[in-house]
């Protein structure tokens, strides 16, 4: 191919110079002849140099082909902690003409801070899961074009946005799947009091109470269902907000409409607020322990241990109230030293007229006496 290109370039140059030679060879004609030869020969030698050590190919096509198209489910997929779920993702080519063994499928989890973490990757029969997903995820493999991911034993940390990416050499496409969890949002502050948590403290506090920091979407859904709380708390994206269902003077302005009040993104190290935590289905059961007398905190912890169980955490009590409909009009100690009780059906002498988890705050651990809520883990 290179030789043909050389001939086609050199012949016109030589003929033109011969024509000039028939005339009186002036300095001007001599210069013109050499310039013409250089103009035609330069691209020819460039072709020769480019061909050394490589194989040149020129593709001529009137249409693009081999494009991969990824399709994922609109909206959200819903499950609960401990459950199993399929993150749907399918792909096809336009036109259909690809070898499935060359397809690379990659799943990653996206975060609100534009960071991502690897979940799973597959190239033909070679498959690998990463980090906390090891042993819990694999491809569904339901025929050609199926890149759906099966996830078992779902955790609170699995909540969020997942990207399904299908790659074939230079062609690729992506789709997003949102994994949502059934659960409950609860406001939280420790014994130290309100507005004592920076962002990392808030994350840790939620985890210690069997939860995670709630997302804005989770807080918004809880507000739609009636959550009303007049203290600002951290969310998982680093913003500080609080939900108001009944506007009043003590919570902003009484003339403001109901909604979620937003303090924006705050300094994660220096500023301090409460936390909004989220928890989901329990792998076990919370129950009020029957005792012959009321107990102080240390006695309450030992009473649960004596029965082979542990004292319940705040998130566990909220999950039992919301998802297992635990209803008990008796105050009891919890793991963090607070005293609370869950009410599904409001009634006289059991607090307000709204369902919820009532709180007595953080009484003196040695002197004050109450019952206790224990947690029995599912075997």
C-alpha cells in the first residue's frame, strides 16, 4: 500500500519538473521544481516512517457500530437489613455482534462526595468482589446481556447509589441503581447534651446505637410521615438540617411553612450539632425484661446478661417500635444510659397523643430505678 502511495505522489512531481526543464532553466524555475518535489515527497516519506514497526489500518464506514447500551431500573430498589436484593442491569449492542467473553462488567458504589468504591468486577468467567461485599455479591447471569448483581445479607452501609458499567475495549456505558432500605430515622444526642457532636462524632454515635447517619432522602421521607424535631442534626452528606411538621415560634418562625430547615454544609471538625440516624430491620428481638423490682443502670445491664442477651441500643428500640410494632408503656434503660419506651397506640398516661418512642433523657445511673429493654440476637 505504501509503494502505491509513493508512485501516485512522485509521478506528478517529476512530470511537472520535466515540463519546466523544456523551458529556459532560470533560477526561479529551478527553485520551483525543487519546491514541488519536496511538497509531494514529504507526505510520502511520512507514510514510510509511520509504517515502520506498526501495522496501519484505515477503516471506512458510513455508520458507527458496536455501541454498548446499558439499561437499569428507574426509581429505587427496596429491601431491608439482612435481606437479599437484585440490582437490575442489562446491556445490549447495536448491532448485536460481540463476544461476551470480552465484556468487562464493573459495579461501584457512589457517594455524595463524588467518591466511589469498588464492589464487584467480572471479565468472562473471572469474577471478584471487594471489601465488605466479599462473599455477598455475584452476577445473576440470567442469559446474554445480564449484568444484574445479586446482593445477600444487606447491611445498613449498603444503602446508596450503585453504578453498573459495561466495557468492551473502547466502548462503554453506565447505568445507576438506587438501593433503598426500609427503616426509621431517629434524632440522637449523647449524655453530654445537645449540640455536642462534630461530624465524625455523629457518625460514631449513630453506629454505636445500631444505625448510620441518615441521608437527606431518608430524612425527607420521615418528615413526609410526620417526623417533627426542633433540633438541628448532621446528615451523611455533611449538611445540618431538621424537620418541622408543625411550624412554631420556638423552631424558626411560626409563619414559615412546614418543611425541612437547612443550615447548609457546616465545618465537620469545628461545629457541633445533634445527629439524625437511620436504622433498619432487626436481626433479633427487643423485649421488656420482667423483673421483681426496678433496677439502676448497672443492675439492668447484668439482668440482661443473666438471661444470655444484651441491653438494647437506641436504634434497636426504634426499629422494634417501627418495624415490629413494639408497644410498651413502661420506661426502661438502654445501652447508652438513656431511659425510653415505645408507643404504637397512644393512650392515657403513656405520653403524647402521637405514636413514637418516649424519652426520659439520661437519669442518674446509680440512683434512679427503671425497667430494662433487652435485645436477643437471632440465631
